[in-house]
C-alpha cells in the first residue's frame, strides 16, 4: 500500500479523508485503525 511504501521510505503520512460505504468520511474514528495517520513535520 502507499502507506507501507511511505513507512519503508521513512516518510510521514497524513490521511485527510477516505471513502466509507460510498460516502466521504473526514472522521478518523470511522476509519480502520491502520489508516488513522495524521503525521505532520515538526515545523508545523
């Protein structure tokens, strides 16, 4: 997956939204735990 590739490259991952049952969800509590990634560089 893209997240696995980013992890392997040492990159941060920020998931903004995802499709849940045909609707856009911006609430990470509704997502699979493995996709609840909101990592930001320390400069932010």
